C-alpha cells in the first residue's frame, strides 16, 4: 500500500486504521505498534497515537498504558444494537420511496447489481458494492443523509459479518438485493418490506454460534444478556 503523505492529519490516519480494523486486516485482539504503523504510513507517531485514541473512543481499539494498544474484540451487544438500528432505518425508508422513483438512482442500482455478480469472488469488492446498494435505496427514499449514522454505528456488525462469510455464497445476497429492488419497483413498499426484512436477517450463523466457533475473537458479555440469534449479515 502506498504511504500516506507526510503531512497527513490524524483524521486520514484514523480513516485508514478504522478501515483495516473493520475489514479484518487487523483481526480482533491484534497488537498495534505506533512505531510500525507510523513507519508504514509515512507519518510521525503523533497522528497515529491520536488516531488510536479516537478508535478507542469508538470501542474498536483498547489502549493499555505501559502495555500497548490492541484491536478490540467484537462486542456482541454492539452487533445487536447496530442490527436493530439498521433494520429500523432501512425498513422505515422504504415507506418514503415515491411511486415514481428517480430513474437515475434506479439505473445506478441496476448497474450496482450487475457489478455485484462480477464481484462474487472478491469479498472486499462485494462488500463495497453491498454498502453502495443499501445507500442507494436510502437515496431512492430521499433519506441518504441517514447512511452516515448507520455506518458510524455498525463497525462491530461489519466485523461480525466478515467473520462468518466463509460459509456463505455471496451470490445469495445478490439475489436477495435483486428481489428487494424488483419488489419495490413493481409492488411498492408493502411488497418490498418483508423481503428486505428477510434479507437483513438472512444469516450464515447467529452470533452465539460464531462466538462458540471462535470465542477468542469476541469480547466477554458484560451486564444484561446479549440478544440471541441476531443477524450479522445485511
């Protein structure tokens, strides 16, 4: 990867490190060296340290004084909360899609689906297209501004999704996306809503089975029990 510019501020370093954590380039529990990251990114230690503090505030990194920094393990309760938020926003937005939706946005969604079919062997590319598709549906409802709030809340959800993708065909999700869009355009929100809900809950595994398979990747439960059988793929 090319190094970041020497004057890159902490926001750019934060964005890059956050991307690596969520994409599992840095797996749950992995150590993070300020010196190594600064050398790799071509910046001083200061923006790296500041970015790690910001990631700690997001509960994506744990910083232990005099010990070091580590990627936080997946928090099952945060997965559940993000899934709840995402379902609430995306299902509600369907109700505001106009009867005559913007043809340019519809065209972009169709092109996105075509690219999904070509990217089904490339997890990173598919993940990006999946994000664009769901953002596009919000644009169709004129609620695209809500997407940033969803993105900010679903970092642990995205990591959980990626952890379990090895057991599912990405083609299944392309089919579900197509069914949702076709239903929305032909039958409106009433026809699309149950398909969208099924899609948002269609999972390769529930959170407990993922945690049983790889407990070292998940944070121990604290406080009230985590909702069981929560979807971790969109």
